[in-house]
């Protein structure tokens, strides 16, 4: 059992860690906060992706500067472009003064592009250029401007599928996927539900000035048997309803009548339907599930790395020829070489031709 930790990120935002999954997440957040690389935050809707992004900012050297969030899917393409990059203005331009985009408003800080894959492909190209050069131009502008800002992007969608369907630029995907932070869903950390629910109730009672209702063991037991498809957002909405109604029987009936009640528990505990905080007689089922997924991912990475290394060796490290052999773009291969830290053998350096050893900016 892990000692619970509740870390204040901002006035109304806290990072709660009381499981192996969130402990690992907190360690990754701290590591990424010490660098200035772009970060891709993935996870289901409502799982806490924006909280993870805020935590990276709060622990970084940019913490005293602004943090801004842009919800890409909530804006029209034109509005999103001007919101992010700003509008050129000046005498005779017809533009209002003060039309700075978030990139300029957020100078020296961190910007979170939520649901970034909802960007039109043309705007993705502008984002890729920003990541490659650190420069951008306002809408209608001619002079490039330097952006001193940390970029974090987040999505709940399958980016590999979006790339295959040409909804997401391949080069942008490989640029961002080098540093991925996955936020686990609530069903993978059910042991945290009592702590999270108690924390939410404490915040809500202070906000609304009402007494805190009792959270009985039977209510918490039912909460832990529910899969929470809406994750933390759904848990908070449940807490608000329970606070308003103060009716434990109604709250229990609501969860037990939901399709997601007991599903994960039965699957993980051999069909016995008992809670047990995601554990089985053999240990932590949630951790075993996570470990299995990690093994599958590592196997995939090892297979991909081996295939790339074999193609490079076969082509004597001619990367353009290797890209053709692997049926991927040249730029994508460059990113993968960097991601897997592949280095040509010393005897190959003299044979590398015009494709060179340039780095991806």
C-alpha cells in the first residue's frame, strides 16, 4: 500500500498519488519538467491530462511565467489560428491593436494544446515548423517571430490511426511521440478512489459552504466496483450530485444500475465480483495488467528498433535507401534513429554519402 500524497499544483488543482500507476506518473512528470522538450500527454477523456501538464509546468523553471491552455477542438480553424499565432496589426492593416496570440501572451511560460489533433492539417504544418525552428509568423504577417515557450500537447485519440488516415501529419506525430506521458484511467488505479472522493468532497464543501456528507464503507466499496468511463470528471460530477442529494441509497443505486458496474472487477478477479482495490490472490491485478501492456509495448519497440537497425546495416547506413526499404518517409526514419539512439559503426562513417549525419532540428 502506498502512502497517499496530495500535491497542490494551483489554487484549485491538486495532484493526488496513492497507487503504483500515479507514483510512476509523478516521477515521469518530474523528469520531463527538468527539460524543455515538447511533450505528448495521452489518456482517456477526463483522466487528468491537463493536471499532468500543469504539474510539468509547476515543477519547471518556467513556473513563474504563464501557463495557458488552448482547446483546439472547441474553435473554428480560423479562430484557432488567430488565437494561437495572433493577427498582424499596424497602420493600414485593418487589424485591431493588441491581437497577440497565445504564443506571445505565454512568453517564457508553457502552453497546452489540448485535443491538438483536431487542428486542420495546414495548421499542423505551422505547428511542426514552430517545433523545428522555434519561430512562427502572425496571421497576415511577413516577419518571423521567435517563440520562447514550452509546448505540451494532449489528446484522448489514437494518433497512429489518425496518422494512417492522414488526419495527422506523420512528421508531427514522430516529432511529438518521442516524449509521451500516458495518464492512466481511473479503473487502473481504483485503490485511489476513496482518497480522491474524500478530497473532492472536502474541496466542494469548502467551496459551497455546506457540511460534508458521510462516505460509508459500503458506498466506497460500490464506487470501487464501478469502472468510471468518464474518469475523474465523472467522479467529480458524482461527488457534486451526492453532496446535493445527501442520499447514499440513491447514489448506490445510480452506480449499480450503470453498465460499467462490476465489469472490471469481475474480469480482474476471476469473475467473483468482489472489490479488493484491483487486487487478486496473486497480487495487484492492476499492476499486472499495466506490466503486461508495458511488456507488449517494449516488445513492439524492440522489434521496430531491430528492423530499423537491420535496414541501416543492409544499406551501409544510407538512410534514404533504408527509408525506402522500410517504406517510411526519410524524416520519420531520422526521428526513429534519434529515438532509439542508433549510431553508425565507425567503419561506416567513411561510406555515408550526401544523406549525411545531420540532426533533426
